[in-house]
C-alpha cells in the first residue's frame, strides 16, 4: 500500500522569503502522480501543483515549484517570495496512474505560517 | 468558491440522532467522493461514486451510508455515530480520470458527535 509522509508538522517563514516543505512517499508503482494541496482556514482544499512521475522536469506554478526525486521517493514544495496569503495547511498527496483524481492518498500535512 | 457546495457547514449531533450531509457540484463532473479529515491524521477516502455508481468503499462502518441520486448530488447519511466520528467531512468531485483532471473540494462539514 502506498503511504505519504510529511515530517514537518509546522513551519514558519518571514514574508518575502523562501520556504521548502518536505514530502516522502512509498510505492512499488512506476507510474503515478503527486500533488500539493493547500487548505487555508476557510477549509477549502485547493490544488497548488502536480507532478507526473514519468516527467523528469520539475513542475512549476508561479511562486510554487517542486523538487521531485523519483529514486529517493521525495517530493518537496518550494514557495518563493512567501506571502501572508500562503498561510495554510499544505498536504502532499499521491495518486495511482489511471486512478481518478479523487482517489488521493494524503500525508498528515504541514502547517505553514507566514509572518509579516 | 470551487463549485462544490457542502451543507451544513457545522453539525452537532447526539449518538442516537440521524442526520445527513449534503454535497452538490455544478461543474458537470461525473465522479464524487467523501473524505474524512480528523485532527493529526491524513485525509481518509471513504466513498467514491462514478456516474452515480459506488466504485469504492474503504471499509467504512455501516453507520455511514452514502447516497448518490445523480451525478451532481452526494449525500452521507449518519446514524448512531460515535464520538470518534467527530471530524471534518470533505466532499470532492472530478471529471473522469487522468492527471489533468483536477479534484475540486467543498469547504467541508465540521461534525461533532456528543
């Protein structure tokens, strides 16, 4: 069975600085997808970024980028130029290739606080 | 607002009560999901519906009973719950499968069982 581990329960960063959130996972599959979701206090889970395991190039979405290390089964999220609105819970998630988007396996999350 | 609406936002119920959670999506998606989010635990997938048919039940106790009358609506009927069932219940929807199909989540129902 696949598992997702986020080893940092809480992190904080100063506004405008860069922060990296860690995620490791375990799977015997070769093809899969990885995601980072953000859950602000409003509780709405929002997709931040996604990565296909068969792509070597790291995904980037504006200030958000990932460092995907397939051999190490590591998938970290880097947030550049942190903003107060980035304060939220961040969840790393795994999905089997061919699975529907909702069949996600989540980590326990990292609570990120951006300080002014 | 992501197009997935859950009601109620908050619910307090006794262990002998019967209540229902409602989820509605106006995105034209054909798959809907219930997740349970407990404190300090990963989100747990409970049920999956594709084209109104239940395709997954992750060993959820029978005191949770899902219903999907059409592709736009999903219910979770609750009866004789336990205090450990207190959690945030999230509904999500998606269109088909594949990585380019994003899962959209509702804002959840915060359930407290007393």
